[in-house]
C-alpha cells in the first residue's frame, strides 16, 4: 500500500516557468509534510516543510500548498531556473504508537525528476 | 562538520557475499536510518535507530541487519547478497526522531550484486 502518491514522475519546464508537483496521502495521522531535493550523485536534502495547521508556506521561490480535507499537498517552484533541475520527493510522517518518543517514520513519495530548460 | 559520511561510495558484490555499509555522523544525532533508492520506487526505509542500542525495522528490512553500539555509527550488514539488493543506499540522521526534525542524508553507496 503506497501511503504517499506523487505525480508527475517527470516534468520539463522552461526557464522562468512554474513547476508544480503534487502529492496525496491516505493516513490522516500524518502530521508533518516535508519536501526533499536531490541532485545527481548526492543525498536528498530538506527543501521546505509544512504542518497541517496551515494551508500554505512560502520560502523564496518555493511554496507548499496544503489541502487537509482533500489530503493533498503540492510544491510550486516559481520562476524555475536550470539550477532547480533535480529530483524532488514529497514525504509524510506520523508518530508510531502513543509514546510520543523518538520513533517517527518518514514515508516518501516515488519522486519527480524536474528538468528546467534554459 | 562532515555531517553524514557513508563508505564505500561504490561496491560490487557477487551473489552470496556479505558486506557492511558504513555510516557515521558527527552531529550527535539521536536518530539514524537506512534507505534504499531504486528507480521508480522512491526512498524506502530499511531499518532505523532512535539511539544507541535501539533499532527497529522499516518497510523493507529483509536481508539486512543493523546495530547501533554508539551514537555516531550505524552500519548496515548484508549477510548474503542477492541481485535484488542492487540499489543505492542512503544513511540519514536527525537530531531527534520526532516532529519536524529534518533528515540529513549522506551521499550514498551504490551497490551492484552480480
């Protein structure tokens, strides 16, 4: 069972355009939704994250939109640049059990390969 | 700070061989984890640890063992490698294992099993 579904699998955008990547989740217990960016040959790195008590979070050209009722969230990259070309992963986490301790698990989507053409 | 260091960067094994993928972090992070990345499959959690002496299984633990004897190190052991374990392996750590503590990833180990 895939708990976080990400689309599209790949995306090609012209420089200056808007890149949009969508994710949907099933488990309403998820309470943290980060996006990770991965360049070739490197490990993923946290880009931006949101909690379900807000509907939008913006950091520079990157914005997360969150729709709790639809169980969907998306990443928007404004004024996309060739340097944004990378693989993007959405993710979701929940706490396992009720201990409140350090036992959370991050579940990733399958990734979107973004190519921004100059 | 080196962050999360993984060794080796590349490895080729024959079916049935064993090996250990090394992971070390110098950030005094409680939480460490291993993921594998396969084309079209995203990142899948293999094992994780919330502190020295404490480990637990993730989504795809079969064929892998882990231990956490120190805060810094979290090795991943393949006891009898299989072609299905050909993948890129990432180690990641976070300050705590809760809430919005971001994961810090190493640069991966590319493993090929023939």
